[in-house]
């Protein structure tokens, strides 16, 4: 038959490996020509186990009739039809979402529910070649990168689009040739929606006035970029493994290695890290990514927001999110003894001269007789000062932390250790002049501060 699409349909599925032998497919059917053609084509694939999903959005009076028709056709084919009804107008009223966004959110939510409840492994959607052209142009108008110009993928997660190779005209001819009844959704002809306006006004204008092959070229562009994007995505995932790690439930990006990357890979890595941290697939606007990239290159320390995410720049890492630390209060430091303070473990030991050995990197030695016990540990307070070891005057603790390049988010987590007179140690940062070991020292207090969870 002249307008038969079955061979193109089979070939596209095989080329893009959209189906596995053990897949159970849920075909999303609205009742329009695209989804009815998709249902008819699946019914001709005898080797595929499939069912039908239909949603009545309660937006139009005709929707009830359309749902009954989809159910009747499914029954004729001997397959199960899962029909859902949802008050989308009320949902839009409650959430303030736009019609397009709200309807799409509910549709995918119910599709996922149906798949989980009935054991479907894939959902087939009726997007076709013209939809692809519209998507690419819409993304371009919004502002996008390569991912947006790649348009819709043949497969995204459990969703497949077996009709991307065929045009709207081919689908209509197929329905006509096989006498497939379908319904028109009048909202598809309203230029109130941007996508409709692009389909009904902008693309025809460009094809009539500038290039009759415009839609075809948009689809070709998407195919070319999609292949390039797949390679770049693979490279980005490799870099993600090499340059990032997780602590405190957030992503850390190694700053020195990031700075060695090309601009293109820097942008992609920042997009990926931001998306992972936000648990979102949404494209972050170019302006945000570029501002963040320049912060990393130009600013030693910074805090930048891509709502709801806070991104923190430290000396060695870029943190995508703010770490959550254990709450702790001030207390007495046992001598000798051990205590856990937030993410730190503080140990004290009293040593005689014949027991002494060189302290490790995490330890500091004090002349015990020069200290006024008991020792306490606490957080920093406004106006705190300490005489840093080797210096003759006191310095603000705030300035000591800044000079040591301690990021702002950590400064209130670092335990200060004090005797009854003054601060003697800013844990893992600086010690005081007080308690310096001398020839007259008889007993040594060794304070060791270890980080339990890296920061």
C-alpha cells in the first residue's frame, strides 16, 4: 500500500533499539491522528506485548466520547485500555501552572503510576517529525545549548518515540489509507499557545518566504547534534567520575582540574553538576552557567545561587549545595580524654618529657603548667582574638580564618579550644603563643583534632 508506514516504523524501532524482546509497552493514546496511527501500528507488531493509556483531562466536553472510542478500539484489538480521569482545571487553579505545563505534569505522573501498577517497561509516545522541528525551533527561541538543539530523543528513560521519522502528512495519509478514525483537539489550533503559534504561523512563514525545506533541515540538525551530544555526554560523564565526589550528600567539584578543561567542557560539567544537585533535568540558562564559570576562574571564594541551589567556592573545591553539620554546644574538654564535637574528634593526652615524640599534622603540644584548667571547646564569638604562635600581638579570629582561606560556611563549625583565660587553639587552623614548650616544661598537653567527615 502506497501510504503504509509499517516498514519505516519497524526499521526505526530496530535502528534505535527502542524495544527489547521482554518489553511490555504502554501506548499513550489521546484519540488524535498521531496516537491512533501509533496504536494501529503497534497492533500490527504481533511480537509486542502492549496496552493503552488514555487520559481525560476534563478540559473539553468531547473528551468523554474520545475516551470511549479509544477504549472500543483497544477492545477490538484485544488489548487492555487504562483510562484515567483527572480534574486538570482544578489542578491549574490550585497550583497556578499553565495549561501546557499542568496537563503535561499530570499526564506523565499518571503514566508512571500506570506503568508501575501494571508492569509496563516502556511507554510509546506519538511525537513525529514535525513535532521535532517545532521543538528544536521552540528551544532555539527560548535560548538553548546543544541539548536543546538535539530536540526530542528517540528514547528518554522509559519513554520511546517510534514515529519521529515520519511527518504529520504521512500520518494523516496513513490514517486515511487504513480508514482510521481520529478526533481533532481544537486547542491544537489556538495560537494562544506558543508551540501552536510556531506550528501555525512561524514555520509556514519561513517555508513560504525563505526556505520550503526549513522543517526538514531543523530535523536534520537535530539528528546531527543528537549524535554529537551523545558523544559529549559520554565524555562529560567520564569527567564527572574523575573530577567530582560526594560528601555530606552534596557534590564536590575539584577546582584545579576543572580549571584545566576547555570552556566547552567546563560549561557542560557545570550544567551536569547543577542538574544533579537540583535533581532536575531542566536546562540552566546560559547566563547563570557563565557567571558561575567566571566566579570559579576569578574569585578565590564565593557563594552563588541558582535557586534553590547554593553553590560555594572554596580554595580546593566547588560545592553544589550547603553541607549539613551536626549540631553541637559548648562543653568541657576532658584532660586526658576524648570528645566528638560536630564533625570533629578532639583527643587530649598528658605526656612527660621521656614520652614525647614529634606531634602529627593534626596535633599541637602545650606546656600544661602554663594553661588554666579546665579547658573548654566552643564556637567562635564576635570580637574573639588570639595571639597566634610566633606573633607578638593578638589578632581577630575572623581575620585568622580569612587568612587561612577557611570558607565562610565552615567558620562557625570549627571548635575553638580555650583555657580559663583565652583561646589556645583554632582546631586544624592555628594555635596560640600561650603554652609554648620551653626548657622548663615538665608536662606536655597534646591536643589532637581529627575531622570525622571531610569538609
